[in-house]
C-alpha cells in the first residue's frame, strides 16, 4: 500500500520555524494560550502535545527580557519538537484511528486537539474534583477522561475536515458500551458552553514562554 511505503520512508516529523509560527497563531487566537515547544524525551509518557494547566512564566514582550512588569503567568499548550510516525499511528485512542490523519497535518491536528481540550466546558481537573466528592465514581472518572479525548479528537478532525466524518475505530465493543452508559448519565458534562477565549497578540515577540526567551526553541537539526 502507498501509505505503508510512505511510513517506512519517512519515520520522523519535526517542527520547523514556519510551522511553529502557524501553530502559535492557532494556539494564541483559538485557545488564548501561548505555545511551548518541548523536547520529545521530556514528555512524561508517550505524548506529542498536552494542555498544561499550571500557571507558568510568559514574557509579554520577549524583546524586553526580564524587566519588571514583563512577566506574567499563564497556562499553555505544549507540543513536541519531533514525532515518531510509527508511534503516532499506533497510539491507542478511545475511538479514532490516528492513521487517517495526513502526515502533513499531524502537527496541526495535535494543536487543534489541545485547543479542543481547552474549549470543552468541563476540564479534566473538574472530573478529579467530582470523583473526590463522590459525584462520580473513579471508574466513571476514567471514562470521563476518555470521553474528553474523544471530544478533542472530534474537534480537531472537524477543524481540519469539516465535511468529513471522524474515522471511528473503537477500542472494543465493551468500552463503547461503557462510554454509552456514562453519557446517558452524565451527558450534561459535555454540553456546557465552550470556554470563553481571550485571543493573545500574534506577533512573534508577544507572549513567549520564558524558557524560550532564556534557552531558545529546541528545533531538531538532524533526524
């Protein structure tokens, strides 16, 4: 198959300066968050992007450095500097086949996936609080996290391909049934209005993570 040959010929994707500019604009305007490029080996698990909810230092104007008043704290989207294609394609997903994402759109898909997480009316942290209060069981908490992933995958796919159906591939019939049962009880969790977003300025020097100002961006120079 053509897809299989392409996979064998090209095993690693890397983020480029031009790509980073495009992805940063999406992150700033559609999630209202700065974008941080992270070395692939620094992700805690097999991951390619994540929404970091912690308040982390950001330079309002990277040209001014660490002068008083130039630092604020914000959550951010983090993206890997390189992607092993085989690993990406084999990533277990609740109900989507990531092999269907075109190689040239994988980075954009990942950004929109994290934007989707940020826009969802209920955040994953909320599920931890609910489980701690006994409002949902810990088993339901695990299902809720999976549904959040399904929601983000669907959001990203529809942003890229608004006229195409999501390429569904459920982990198992039993898992699908657990998701259906959960949604019958808790569908309101995923029907809340989207989070309100305050877009950030898109200038290259604006709202830059402090680590990038101090250490640069970890672009991959060799595959």
